[in-house]
């Protein structure tokens, strides 16, 4: 049932030269570059088969003839952990390269599939690179035809040293535990996993979408953010150093967390995401030579941790608006690149039309600038700009962490959160609570703000506010202070005051 027509079509474009015998030697195939077109095509096919055989693990292909003369070239395969191709497959490579006609070639491919019991429906992942030889681009094109004929997912790394290719083939992001809140985010995570698992293995948890009462119950982004602890269902799952994230019930909120060496829980909320993302975008813009060409701004709400606001406003313009995605989104539209996140994990990044056209037309003046620019353009494609999206935000975070080589710990240390507490208070009528200054101060009931100010003043680094909820019949009280007992004490005092 193996579909050979694509393979026949492509193979005919890369006929084997007659009177040549190839051999996969110690360093792969290596000979005059002018003889290698069919070999490269067939190596592409073999790399795809090898990856399928290994359940889609990434195979590396390096196009080089190392120390040999420039007119030579060669190709070798790199196994998933970055080591040399397994011995028995060297023989398969030799057989494949010496099949005289397309018909013979197809027969050898079929034999390999049968003998190796390859499930041809599996995805193949291949990463390729070449050295600076002038024959490189043409040979890589033949290689890519082989990968295309097999429907492999290929990542062309361009010109790289051989050891870097080995490293890239062998490096793997640690698996990411994804708390799906027993909701619809599981479907999205599962679907996305098929594309990203080979580079970012996702391990979905809390996936009981049909269990009554399970949705958001002791799990999910709101649970983690509000209780500031690990969902009980993940206690036996996470090990020290491991990173995880939680979606909410409709997968538009994202909260990260990890356990440190002492198994202590640390939360990375929407504010930490905003800091990571805004920094990275500013860094890319600068690197691309676009410093000063556009304004990168950050939008937060009153709930943003004071440390995050301090940290960000020392670097970028920061605005505080009323709670609710629509308010943040609107304000973010005022910047060339607007980064907005609520502390609860809702958020995204908006690129204005003029920023996008600057990115499209900007002429980088060095290869380094050109890399920064293409990374920034790629980010603008990765981000779901219509609305905050837990899955797109998760990929954004993972891309940045991978790029910077950060673990959760390094990300967390951008700044230290001030201890804080959020409580809800049931009142007779929440409609008498009115606010100003982006919900940071009360104008009604009369006199209450004055009394709150008197309390806040007693606490070191104190900040607090009271606002009526827009979604529940309660009033929310937020308090932060330099020391944990003070933050707790203050919110309790408030709680008593406003009842
Ligand atoms: C809604 C908002 C969210 C806000 C939350 C505040 C959207 C899509 N969602 O979930 O942004 O943080 O309400 O709730 O706008 P609250 O008014 O009850 O505190
Ligand atoms: Zn939601």
C-alpha cells in the first residue's frame, strides 16, 4: 500500500550515473560533487525511512566532504541522539545508492520497508545542513526532493559546521507537562502535539473532558494562579526542574510553573510571560537594526505584580488599564508592537500594520541583523494576534526559552514577585463600588478609599485595591507587600473593612 508514484516522479529527476559504484564509508558517501545528485536524492529518502523507523525521531543529514578538496562533496546521516548512523543502515544506504534504475530503486525501498517493518504512515523529521562548498546548494536541493517525495518534515539549517549539526540533531527540549484543566484545551494540545512532539514533547494531563464536575476543578490556570500551588493531580507527575503549564477551561489563559531542586513550587504568571516576551522582542528589534524604528509597549492591569511593573517600566513604556481583554487589546493597538498580558495569563502580542511593513521592507546590513529580522518575522507569524491563545502563547514561551537556553529558574529570576494575596468578599451590593485610575482607587462608597490608604501606609512596599468583579457577585481585594505575612495581613484587614 506504499504510494510509489511521487517517488517514481522525483527519482526520474535524479538518475544514477552509470558505471559508478557508491559506498557508504566511514564518513558517509564521499566523491566528486558532480557524481552525487542521485545519491543525495536517495539519502533524503533513506533519512525519512530512518526517522519513520524510529517513531519520527529527528535524523540529521550533513552535506560536506570535510577536509577533502573543494570539488568533492559528500553526505552522512546522524542518528537521533547526535551519534553516527547505525551500522546495519550503512549497508542499506549503499544498496539504495547503487540501484541502477528508478524501478530497481523503488524495489530496494520496498525491501527496506518490509525488512525493517517500517510504518510508512509515521511522520518523518529530518534536519539538514551543509558546509560552504559551491556544490552544496544544488546537492541540498536534490536531498530535499528525496524528503519531499517521502512527505518528510524537513528543517534546513543552512550552512553549519558538522558538530553543530550533530548537536542540533541530538538536542531535544525537555518534555512539557500541560495541564488541560479537563477541558477543550486537551483537543488542541493533542492536535498540536502531532506537529511539535518531535522537538517539544507535550505530556497532557487533566484530560477528563467528559467527567462531570472535573472542568477547572483543582486544576487549570485559575486554580494555579489563585491558590499559588501545584494542582494536586500533578504532585506525583512533576519532578524537580521540570516545567509545566496550565490552560483554563477554554484555553485562552496560560500559567507556567516549575519545581526547583528542593521541590519548591514556583509560578510564572502572565506578568512573567509579558516580561520574557517583551524583552525578547526588544532584543530582536535591536539586533535587526530596528532600534528606534518602532515603539514597543506593554499593557497591564492593576493585578500586575508591582515587581513586574517596576522591571518593565525601567525598560519600556508600560500602561495600566481596566481588567478585561478588550481593554488591554485596545490599548496595545496604540503601539507598533504591543505586548499585553493580564496576570491571570490572558494575553498576546499585536504587531501594527506599519510595524509589519517595516519588517517586510527593512534591509539588514549584516548576516547577524538578517537572522534577528527573520526571527522577529517568524515570531509575528507564530503569535495568534486575534486574541490571547494559550497554545500559541505556550509555543511563544517555549521558543524564547529554547532560544535563550533558559530553564524555568532562569526565566523566573528576571525579577522576584512581591508576595501577594487575592481574596473575594461577598457584599450586599457590589454596585456601590465604583473605581477610577484603571480600577486602582475607589470613588465610592464615600470614605472607603481614605480608610484603605491609611491601612496601606502601615505596610512596607504596600499596594492594594478593591474592585467589583465583572463576572461574579463579589468584590475582589488584591494586596501585595514586601513580606509575605504583611501581604496576607493587609488583605485580611481589608476584607474586614469592606464587609
Ligand atoms: C473575564 C475576562 C478577563 C478578566 C476576568 C476578570 C475576557 C475574555 N475575560 O474572564 O480578561 O481578567 O474576566 O474577572 O475579557 P472579574 O471581573 O470577575 O475579576
Ligand atoms: Zn478563558
